[in-house]
C-alpha cells in the first residue's frame, strides 16, 4: 500500500522541519545584528543597517568563520599602541589540534574563574556559612 510508505516519510519531513520553522516564525520580526550565510546572493549594502554585521565584506579576503577567526587573531599586527583599540571575542579554529587544546584550556580556566568569583561573592554577601556544609556536600 503506497499510503503506508508515504506517511512515515511525511512524518519524518515534518519533524525535521518543525524546529527550524518554529524558530524562523518566532524570530521573523527581530532585527538581525550578525548575519552568517553561505549563499552567494548579492547584498544591497545601502539597505544594511549601520550596526548590522554580515560575514561578507566588499574586497575582503575572508568569508568563512575560519577566515574571520584567522583575521581576528592576526589583527594585532595592524594595531598601533596608544592609537587604535582592538577588542574582539576569543576565537579558535577547533579543526586544528593545538587550537582545540587552547580552547579546552581557556574554557577550563574561564569556568574555574567563574566558580571562584561566585564563591567570593557568596562569601562576601552571606558569610562562611553560605559556602560551607556540615555534611561536606
């Protein structure tokens, strides 16, 4: 029976697309701050809001996340102390083992610092009893 074959395929298609469709509907009226696309459609640069970022820049050599990461990591070569101020998020190309190790180390240090800040804040607000347990838990 053809109906028995088509129905599971329709259900699978519906399930796979439900989340992305729901997300698209929820975000349809939200203004975009950063647009990442792999499509090669032309962009009307006059219509792009001043504070919106797009991963394609005219006459620039990077168009991928890896290229953007490399560009940001090399940015310090183009900065002049006391003149320019460069601030960007930490970024890693996790396809390279040494950068994956650096990312893991950075993540662990950041998590430890976050825990220490939380403990100090908790101790300063409510004292030793808020971070100490008689049962050791």
